[in-house]
C-alpha cells in the first residue's frame, strides 16, 4: 500500500452537520477530520479531501 494514500476511512453524515472522516474507531475519540470538496466546474468532477491539520488529527 502506498504510504501517501489513506484507505478504509469512514464518511459520516448526520442531519445538517458537516461530514467528517474517522479512523474507523469510536467517532467521539477525537480522531476525526472535516471532509472538504472541490469541484471542477468544467467537468463536474468532485474531489473529496482533508486539509493537512485533518490528516494530522487522523494520524494521532
């Protein structure tokens, strides 16, 4: 597996709360990161991503 790629993370959505990634353990464990998106307006392609601080939170 490529060390630059994280796989198997969960996407959670509840009500009108922001979507977050979790490390697959307890959601309240503090190992969560806001999931962000960017859209290519020319193609409509949606890319989901986590900023650097979010990656650090998942790795704790």
